[in-house]
């Protein structure tokens, strides 16, 4: 079992920045890839980023590329999502999720999910 806990969400103004954290515990060795998925009100879930657990390869959706950065602190078993230049359309519940590799994450095929953290971008 893998437990995932997101934190760092909140209210931020357009153009602002926010850093989300995803702390993982349990049998993380079997599920080394961590991705971020968001769901905006009335929208489908959207995979926005993923980082592999081996070679450090990262992936970004076009909607966030250039604005968001995913990173990993292996010692803390924590993955971060640094969000900059936030837009109102970034408003969503953000989930982190664990999978075998980021190729699986492209189809939202994640084995474990966190509870989500809400991000609201508004003035």
C-alpha cells in the first residue's frame, strides 16, 4: 500500500505562485512514478505532470508547460509541484498519484491517489 498526502493548496491571485507537496509513504518502491492530476469544476480530470522514479524524466501537459515545474526530493519521499503565473483556469482540486511509470500516467492509470488539495485562483 502507498499513502499519498497533498498539501499546499489555497487561494492565490492571478499571476501568483503556489507550491504543492505530495508526501508518499508505504511500499513506494513498487510505484516510483508520481504524477499530478487536477479536476476543475465541471471538467474531466486532467493529467498535468509526472516524474519518473528512475531516470528523473518529467512530463507536462501543454496547458501548464512553462508555468509549472515538478520536482522530487527522494530523501523525503516527497514530490513538489511549483506553480507560477497562475490563471483562473488553473482553479481545481489537485491530486497526486503513484504509478509504475509515467507512461501509465498518460492514461491516468494510477494505482494510488491522494485525497486532493484545492487551489483557487481568484482576485
